[in-house]
C-alpha cells in the first residue's frame, strides 16, 4: 500500500476513520493501518473515556482525540465509524450518538454483539446503513491478524459494495481476511482473535520448560517464539511441501517425530495431560462466552 486509501461514495470523499474507543484493539488497528499508509494520522479520529488515554494518543501524534463521544460524533457526521469499546459499554455509546445522525457505514469489532442487535440498538440506523462485524486481533499492529468479517448483503443499500470492498481492504492491510456467515462468527473469533493469548501462553510454557532444564530465559523466549513462527509458516507456505487445503496437519507432525526419538515422547506427554482436549475446550469456552454475551446484549 503506497498511499492513503480514500472512500469515494459520492457523499464523503476521503472520509475520516472514527474510532469509538481507543484501547488495546483500536491501538492495534490504528498502528497497523497507519503503518501501511491505509490512512494518515490526521484522518484518524478517536474517542476514549479518560483524559489519561487521550493524552497517550496525542503523544503518539494523533490530534483528533476526544473524551466526549457525543461531541466527536457531532463534529464528524460523515465518517467511517469503527466501534472499539467493550460490549458492556455499547449501550452507553448508543446513547452518545446524536439522534439526528444518519451514518452510512459502521464497523463493529465487539465480541458477542450480533448484527441484528447492532441494527436494533443503533436507533438511527436506516435501511441505508451498511453494518459490518469484523473480528481482528492484536496482531493487526504488525499486519498479521487473521480477521473474520460478516455482513448482511442488501442490494437496496446505496453503494454497499463500495463499503464492503473498503472494509475488506482495511482488513487486508492488517493481515488476512475471511468472510464467514455470522452463525460461525463466535468459534472463528475464538481461534482468530482470542487464540493469540493462548499462543503466548503456549510459547511462555515452552520457554519455562527449557528454563527449568537450565536454558537462559532470553534464549528460551527467542527460540520458543521462532519455533512457533516457523511451524505456522510451514503450514501456510506451500514451499514446505504442505498443502493446507488437502493435507492433514499430522503429516508435518509425523515428519518431526523420529521413530523411537525425542519428539514422540513429548507427544505422549501432551496426550497424557489432555493437550488437544484442553485447546478444544478453550475454543469452545470462548465461543460459548460470546454466545452468552449475545443473549444479554439483546
Ligand atoms: N483485545 C483484543 O485482542 C480484541 C478485542 N476485540 C474487541 O474490541 C473491543 C475493545 O476491546 P479492548 O480494546 O481490548 O478494550 P480496552 O479496555 O483496551 O479499550 C476500551 C476503550 O474504550 C474506551 N471507552 C470506554 N467507554 C467509552 C465511551 N463511552 N466512549 C468512547 N470510548 C470509551 C476506553 O477509554 P479509556 O482508555 O479512557 O478507559 C478504552 O480506550 C471489545 O469489544 C472486544 O470484544 C476484538 C478483537 C480482539
Ligand atoms: O477477550 C475478548 O473478549 C476479546 C475478543 C476476542 C479477543 N479479545
């Protein structure tokens, strides 16, 4: 990406990107898309709750920072709105939205707030508003997120294809993107957005294991992180001889396990301690939590 991306929909040329919420997820998104020059800093607008957070953003060179969401939304009546607050704060955001507002394009990254709830709760949303649910991850900051996206296609919405294309380009600038049906959104969130936390835990555990055996902490951390990166790259890069569309992951695992060797002993230990089951349960627990949140968000 060489230049700042413009959204030309006839009504808003070069529309600003307005982030409602400026915490961890917004920081990863903004860092990632500014680094790729998808948007310039002066076209980013952010609202946060506290002056302390606002000051942090200003120190990073962002000038359009607000601690009053209503004031921000009144100042930017035509924009691309990205809702980045916690789901529990969504009702507060709804009540901060000017009643006469008629937004055309809203992106929500909130876990556990489905599209029908978004449309129902944002009372000003008309039949002419495109709402997109996007689930990126903290890896957006380095352009390495595995983002998922869903939306309801409506041919009656003016310029909807333009908005969808823009959202897709936004997601591509922070990593990869999969468009999925909303019914699969929560399990996809678990493996795309929550799993970085579990992977950090896994890498930390690898390092701990080696430190327990006497390896220095710094070396252990670097070796563990690189080993996980290399393994993931082998799955995604067909030059490894692996075809992710056709082959089972076990094919690569088996290449590492020399008969009578060291690795298969580790496989045995992992199986004994319920490794796969623990991971499957983690995905299920995160997904179920999002299902429960969706019920209370109604
Ligand atoms: N963290 C992650 O890896 C991911 C998070 N998400 C989603 O992103 C959303 C945000 O999560 P995360 O960034 O982790 O949370 P944080 O707690 O880090 O950030 C929340 C932000 O919202 C701000 N805020 C609170 N109330 C308001 C308000 N009324 N108006 C405007 N801003 C407000 C806070 O301001 P202040 O800083 O002043 O308190 C803070 O900047 C969640 O819905 C989550 O589901 C999605 C994918 C991954
Ligand atoms: O923990 C959460 O709820 C958010 C959504 C996915 C990742 N973090």
